[in-house]
């Protein structure tokens, strides 16, 4: 493994910690909202209302991670499918892409494991079930199509925003808003994953692998299709960097177009 960029370990650890914190939030809020003995669950008897609250909380979690100091430095991919897209765009080296993906899988599992230590049996209760993502009553075909569609829409939005001087700084907020909407309205269809590492963490603890293939295949495919659509719609406007929030105040390990842009202006 000598080809791994050892000087980039801080960014790899930040990616691991980022998805770990996301999973801790998902486990904590999921238990609070869905466990039968929770007073919040008793107060919000309508499943749609609970998903609305969960969506808002997880959307804000995503925004907080993207704009955090660690997110500004690592790029806050937090998802192997997102890293794959930026590798496809030539912004991430192969070594960094593999290391990011490994960190995301490890970090997600570690975060949910820590949540299990804190929350105890409540996280394993059937109503919470380690916040696992599984197909809803419409079956795996509908879940696959839904995961493909939401992943496509999210990545097309992110790339379009990142390519716009006006909207680039709001990319994290747009991504968080879509996460909130998807959890509210799409979760009954597929569980709302868009992230193979996120689903891996839940499947590892819950022991539910029956539909894991779906969450490995659909999100990367949807995001790669969105990338190809973006390249055809915005040929003249390139994505400059693999960071969802690039403020210039944090180290950038990517093939960053902002460096060349700054040099050209100086």
C-alpha cells in the first residue's frame, strides 16, 4: 500500500470522521423519533411528520459537516459515489479516491458502532433497526429506480451549483435541502441512502445484506449518469475542484482549478 499518499492522511481521517458523525446523528435522531418508548415518537404520531423532522435534522447535519473546518479541508464527500464522480472528472487521483472510499466505509461503521455503545438496545429495536436502508413495500425494483433518480438529481444539482460563480458557495445548502426533502418524501420507497458506505454501516450492525447490492449499484450509477449529463449541458463551464465548499483558506489535495485561476489573475 506504499502508493497511498501518506501526506494526505489528515484528509482521509476527516472523511472518516465526517461520515461517522453523520451516522451518529442518524442513529440518535432515528432512535429519538422512532423508538416506541420515546416521548417524541408519542408526540409525533404521523409518520410523515416524523420524517419531516428527521429530514430537517439530517439535512442540517449534512450542511454543518460540509461547511465545518474539516469539511472545507477534505471536501466533505462523505460518500464513495461522490468521490467516484470527482475521480471521473479528473479532480481526484486514483490513490486518493481509493483511500477516501476506504475511510468513508470505515468511518461510517465506526460512527454507528459508537452510537450503539451509547444508545444500547434502543438502536437495535425493530422500529429503529440500526437506521438501516431497505426497500419499502413497493419492492426492490422501485427502490433501485428511486435511488437512481435521487442520486442523479442530487449530483446534477451539486455539479451545476459548483460550476456557477453565483451558486458555488451555496452548494452545501442545496445538498442539505435535497437530503431533507428525500428523507421526508422518498424514504418510504428505498430508505433514502444514496451512499454505499452509509448503508454498509447499518447492514454490518443489523446483519441485513439481502438488498445491499441495490445501494452499491444505484447511487454510483445515478451520480455517474448525472456527471455525463452535466458535461453535455455545461461544456464551457468546468467544475474547478472536488470540494463542495472551496474557500481558499484550507489545504487542497485535489487537482484544483482554483489554483490556476488565482495564478492567472495575479
